């Protein structure tokens, strides 16, 4: 039996490299037993390198296509994250679970519209995903 797949969407470009990895490691600890996690940081591309830009986008969109659920770190505005959320939600009609420190009033209307569920912490998002998407 194959595990459902979760794409880990969140800021990478202009983000603290440790912070960009840290939450993904924690997500793997919380969800890895029941899900296959698609981490875009598993690839070794360089931001702002012209020869990598098209590959970064194509591989990330392929991961979104392959995922059953999208987990989004909405801790800061990120063009790439917003594009992935729009693509996953509007184009692919995927279930998107985000975690964010922002109140509803301080969130982008675009994120509110296209994220199916926004919770205040990674732990709560992981619990929601485990409860609703893990194969029993």
C-alpha cells in the first residue's frame, strides 16, 4: 500500500536556510510514518541562477501535481509559496493545509481563499492531516 503524498510548500528564496529546513524536518517527524513527504529542498538548485530557475519551478509544480495534500508554511509572504498555493488550489483543486502566525485579518485574501484550512501551528496542521488523510 502506497502512502499518500504531501508537498511541503513554504519560503525558501530569501529565507533563512536553517529556518527553511527546520520546519520541514519537523514535518517529516510528525507525518513521515503515514505519508511520503515531497520536500523541494531535496534538490540542489541555486536561487537566482538563470539555468536553475525553470527547473526549480517545473520540479516544484510536478511535486504539487503528484501530491495528495499540500502543507504550507505561511509564516511570511513568499511569491513562490503563493504561486504554488494558487496552482494547487485553483488549477489542481488540491486540499491545502497551512499553518500561520497571522490572524485571519492579517492574512492575504489570496491565501485565505486558496488554503482549505489555516491553523496556528505546524503541530496542529500535522494533527489535522493525520486525522483526516492518513490511511487507516
